[in-house]
C-alpha cells in the first residue's frame, strides 16, 4: 500500500488518473494514502483549497506564538536564573536543535508514509506534551528542564512545519504557491507579534523579576488548545497531495518551465536553498534573541520597555508579510525576495553603527524586511522537485536549525563586545543568504517564471486546467460545442507527455 521512497515518473504516468473534483473527499480519518498514488489533488482550484488552507493556517499562528514567547523567555531567564547571554542562547539551541533531527528522521518519514493529516496530528500531540513539561521545569527552576521542554516543543513544531509548509505550497493552483504560503505565514507573524505583547503586559506585568511561575500556566493554556485541535484535524476533510501528484503537475508544466525529471542528488536549486535558509534563519534568530537586550543597551530602557519595542518590531514583521503577499500578486516572487533581502542587509548594517533610539528603530525596520524571506526561499527552492517534493521539503525544514547556532554566537560576542557589535554575526548570515536570490534571478529565471504563468487549477472551456479526467475529453470538440466563446476564453491543453 505504501511506497518506500519517491515514486518513479513512469509509475506515475502509467497510473489511472483521479479527478480533482473528488480529491477533497479522497482522504477520510481511517484512510491512509500512498505517496506513490495519484489523488487528483495536483489540480485543486482556489475554491477547493480554501478550507484546508484556513485550517492549516491555525498551525502557523501556533508556532508563531511559541516563537514569540521564546524570545521574551530568553531575556526573562537571563534575569531570573542569572545566566549569560551566551547561555540563554541555549534555549534557541534546544528549540532549533529539534529541527536538525526531526525533519530528516521521524517527521519526514511520517509525512511520506502516512500523509499530511497524520503528520499534523502527531506534531500537535508532541507540541502539547512539550508544553506540559514546562510545569515541572518551572517548579524546580531548572534551566536544563526548560531546554528539554523547548526541545520537545521544537520537535512538535518541526513536525508540523515539515507537513504544513509543503501542504500550503502545493494545495491549490501552482502559480499562487508563494502567495498562499506568504499569506498563511502572515498569521504566524501575527502570533509572534501578540506573544511578546502579552508577555510584557499580561504574563509578566505584575510578576517579580525572579518569578517564573506564570510560565507554567501559560504553557498549560497552550496545551489545552493544542490537544482539541488535533481532534479537529482527525475529522476534517483534508486533501492529500502526494509526490506522485507533484510529479504529474511538474510534467504538465514542462512546456513552460523546461522541467526534466532528475534524481535527488542533482537538485542543485534545492541544495543551494538549504544552505541559504540555514544562514538566513540563523541570522533572523540571532536578531530576535538579542533584540530586547539590544534595545536596553542602546536606548537605556527597562526590559519591559524593550519587550514593547520588540512587539512593535513583530507588528512590522506581520505587516511586511501581508504586504509581500499582496506584492506577489503583481510582482514575480523571485524579484520580491531580492528586494527584501537587499533592504535587510543595508538596514542591519545601519543598526550596527547607529546607537540610541535610532538604532532600535533600524532593528525594528529590519523585521519588516525579514518578513517574506524565509517562506519565499522555501517555496522557490521546492519548485519543480516533482516526485521529490516531500523529501526536499524535509531538507528545507531541517535548514531552520541554523537558528540553533547563530543566537549563541551572537550572545557570545555580545558578552564581550556589546549588542551593537554582536549584530555582525547576523549580518554575515544575511550576506551568505543574499547569494541565493541572485542565483534565482539569473540561473533559474525561466523555470520559476514558468510556474508563475501556468493555468493549472484554473477554469477554462474544459473545466479545470490540469485535471486529468477533464483532459480526456475529446480535443476535437469545437468551442461552440463546449459553450465557449473563442474570443473571450483561451483553452489550454496539457502536453501530450502526460496523456
């Protein structure tokens, strides 16, 4: 029933094709889906994909909230447990360290073996268990316990990310892939913006500097929300987009993209994307982990006021994602990535040399331009992977483990030279990642523009473009027989390679 690895292209093209129309009803709570089998989900329309995308977007909000709390806890633990910035960076090390292990082992195996639905459920259960572990860690004021709890939380969130990001990217018309992911992750940014504000104004507002008891209640509340959400996913109607579906979709786009099926070891765009994502996410985490302390040092304000400044930065981050999503409807995603990455490099350079409130303003503005970089790198890197989409997505999620390295390096330099100079570490990460959008806008230009131009998942005179059942209708029918005015509607035909 299950294939051991990615399907072979010949095996995909020889299968009986399923229509996109019943694809929404294909997966039931008791049914598993073979990664080598076609479900018809490669040609889902916008309307068909709205509900599952909205449900999965809740997951983005969840880990945005968790990530926003992480940065506030970092600063809180430095005071309450009297530890250095470098040691506090161990929290990021534990959280992002799970991303190094999960996607290439159990998370990646789950999504290929059992599909997206069961991976969502597994990730939520692990996340809930990790949240519960904060209770004993707080009681014993154990920094090691907090790191262990965050590792479990990171394991759950990395499992969710291994499934949620490629699901959003592939569930619906391929030309809107970047827009869908950017819009969904905008709600992740909303969660990241709400978390530090609630932490400063609600959770820790009346707490003593050394009091961590509120942490246990915060994560207990998260647990109470996460477990019921897993039950919702169990009974929700979620289409399964398999690697076989993605292989078929890539073949159908080949006349526009120049797609050629290649083994995993020759997916150079993916490999470059993994390296760029590693450096970029590490740089972003380095900035976020030290933002509050940077603001305290630069503007001579309290940690509570620093949390407020960070909340403003996270609001700009969320605004940047919504703005980038809208921009991608009129500007090619590869160009948007290049512009935002260039701006981020310039602004962090200014934040290194400018002190006072202006320096904090620069760092806040940096979060606006950071907003779209990670999801856009992810989507563009998995473009055209075909039958390797799920495995490639696992590698891209693994690259997030860069966040385990850079915060500690940034904190180590901050302990010796101050927080302004420490921003050199994230700057180096941005500089390395900057080479990727240059590569995409030169070497991969035709391929990416081809996916942006495809009409798969849209409606024409033969119903859904890319729907394999509708494609079997006789191509010799006159437009008048189809009820189509040839002057108003263009009829798209799929390459004979997939017939």
